[in-house]
């Protein structure tokens, strides 16, 4: 069951919040008047606007507050940098060898969710039973979604508080989770050849379950309070490039977790090696684009190049980031 659309009150209308007691307050919203609500945290600033939305049977109001806080000029750990790899086995792998992982839905919860989906499919459209079944499915999905949000917020806090530069791979999650096109059988009109759609659908579910994009957004939001710089780099060949000799060879990636360079013999966890190699590639000086140079073929590559070039320009100009070593 989809959530009801939220109602946003833009800046200009007067919004007043008055506390009634320790737990409850009331707010005067444009076109709605006085609304009783529970304050879960102090506002701590001037209210710019408000948004009212519904999630299942619960209604929520969120306030956009001007807190007056500015990004610090220097990070608490100047010169620190880390690369982030997002995967389906481990949600977040850092270039220093530390993993951030959490299971958002246990096996028994997955089986229970499938049962709820079957019960919902058996109900008649427009019936009261269908409405109740939809509420049970939405409640289970809401529980998993909140766990994912909590994990993203905690991971973003750890990254922003610990590092001055955080590097993500520029992943086009929407394109990566697209469906597989059917393969018509030329010898049998109306028939189709196997196209691996079942395996691809399982991979798509795993990618969407990990919340890759949400982790990046949460890190960018948290970086405002710590002075962290968050950029993305082109992920091309990072899994095949050795972090020591920088030689690219597809045979060096022996498995999902083992990387053994065919040139220098360097052995390391595959994800850690890919992140270290990506940071080393980012640390290399980027000269001006030569005449006749081929541009990246897709939007992700062009965006990554722009962000990396801009970040390196800012690194050279700002004395606070001049001490970032080549990794």
C-alpha cells in the first residue's frame, strides 16, 4: 500500500508552534489551523516551512528549521580520506578494510512477508479484507525501511565524523536495476530464448534492498556539519586495477573476494584493493583535456570526471586540504 502524498506548506505562510506540556505541542499551519502533535525533538531554530504526510495509519509533520550552523573551515581529522564500495554481500566496504553491514530483514521475516503477499493476492479488489491485508504488508515494509534508514544515518555519521574526504563510486543504480529485455527465438515465432531474467531480478532485489543511494545522500547531508568533502569517481576498471602497480588485468580478480595481481603478485581483499586503486587514480594530477580526447560515453562518467576535477582544484587552492596524501 502506497503512502498518501505529503502536503508541503511553502515559506511565506506563518507557522506557529506552541508547547502544551512535556510531550505534546500544537502548531498553527496555513489552511489547516491548529494541529495537535507530539514533539520528538526540540526544533532549535527558525521554522522555514512544514510538510505533513501519512505513513500507514500514522500522520507525521516535519519542520524545515534554519539552525544557523555553518560548515567548519577545517575538519576534525585534516588530511584523512576514505573510499567507499557498496555491494550486495557487504553493504559498505571501506578502503581501510572496515566493513559496515546490517541485515535489514531476517529469513523468517522474509518468509512472513511472502505469506502476507500471498494473502493479499487472494483477496478481492475493493473488499475490506484486501484493505486489511494491504495494511499488514505495508507495516512489514515500513519496519524494514526504517532499519535501512537507521543504518544509512549511522554509517553516514561514522564516515563524515572520521574523514575529511569521502569518495564514492558513481553508480547508476536505476540503470543497474533495470529489467532484462526478452530474446525472441528466430526459429520459433512467438517463443523466447532464456535471457537470465530470474537471476537478474534476484540481483536487482539485493541492490535495492541495500539502499546504496540512500547511504550517499545521508553522507552528503551529514558532511555539512563536519566539513567533509564527498565526491564520486568513475568506477570503470576499479575491480581489475592493482593498487600497487596500477596494472589493469581482468584475470587478477580471481573471485568475489580475492584479488591477486598477475603483474606484481600483490594479494588483497578485492573490494579493499579496488578502493585503494580508485583513490590512487583520483590522487593523480588531472591535466587539461587534450585535443581529440574521447569523452566518457555515459552521464555517470561525465559527472564523475567533473566532480573529481573540481575536487582536486579545490584541494590545491585550499590550504586546509593541501595535506591530503596520495593514497
